[in-house]
């Protein structure tokens, strides 16, 4: 929540209300004049204990966090399971095209902006990652195919360690991918999946369809969209997707 501070001109309060008590206008009456649309019945007067004051001060000192990490899993044709997706060693052209839309590839070694627990010294989490800015937010993506691939290790723990701890995961489906179900994911931290299905990739007619699945305890979040909507490959689709990812994490954080 953003804290709004402001002042109100004395002249804007009717004079009869101004001089009701020696101490001036009660907070309740003042709120009635500042925000007539506010339902005052839902407010309770805080207790006078020092605890309340200390809690409010702590709340006031908390910096807002504008850094977000988002997992991106790649699902090829014929795939649907978590294991299949983690074991895609490299990305195909349709996925590359999608990543180009989503953000910019950045070199991790020496990276000084938000790194989302990725290694910026020794390349142990891959040489590059995908990063972008959206409004006030810095977003670092944990892209399955950009994290290190380990031969003969079906668990792909180096990849799972990052994506499995992201609250929000984008699942990118190539044409021919099998239906996705969150039941195939064994992580307890991935609460929201944004499934992006590409149609006619790498053509002038590329478009995407989107579906969202979320844990039961996470409330609905925007931007909302009609079922079956087609999103052409465009900056507007990128903004929609990033807004959806940011709002998903905000909704999850407010619940926990």
C-alpha cells in the first residue's frame, strides 16, 4: 500500500464544523470532509498503547520492494511434465522470439543491478539471463534454458533451485505442447502459473493465447482478459504479461 500524506485547507471545512470543540475537528469528522466516499464504519480507533505507535513507525520505515523474480519454463511439442521442461537443453526459435519480446539478455558476470540470487561472479548459474524494467519494477527472469544444464541428471537441480522458488512462473508452450496442469509441478513455492501458448510463431501473424492458474488462497488479480483472447506479438502484449506477473506476486504476498 502506498502511504498518502496531505493537508487540507481550513476554509474547505464548513465553519460550523470547525468550532465544535476546543480541540478542533475530530479525526472522524475530518475524514468525512476529505473523503466523503470512505465507509467510516469499517474503521476502528487504534489503541493508545506504545506498541501501536512503534508498529506504525516500523511500517512507515519499510521500503517498498520494486524487484521481482519470475520463472520461465519452456515446453516443447509433445511435452507437459515438469521433468520434460527442465530437461530441454536449449530453446527453439519460437521460444527465442518470445524471450526477445519479454526482456533483454544480460551478461551475468559483473552485473550490478538486481540479480535475483543469480551468480554475477563465476558463471555458476549460467553466463546470461533475461532482465527488464516495467514501470517502477526491475524484473529478473529465471529462464530454464539459460540456467545450467546438467547431463545425466533428470532432476536438473541447478535449474529447479531457482525456478522452483519463484512464486510466479510463466510456462511457454510451443505448438503441439500437451495441456499443462500445475499438479505436475512438485514445488510448494510456485503459486501462480501464467501459461502462454504461441500460434504461428516466427511469422508476421504470430499471436499468443494466455491462461492463468493460481493457488486457492490467492485472490483474483488483473489485468483481466476474456477467455480465448488472442494477443498479437506486440509491446502491448509484453506490458500485459509483465503487469500480470507483478500483480500475481503482489496478490500472493498479500496473502502470506
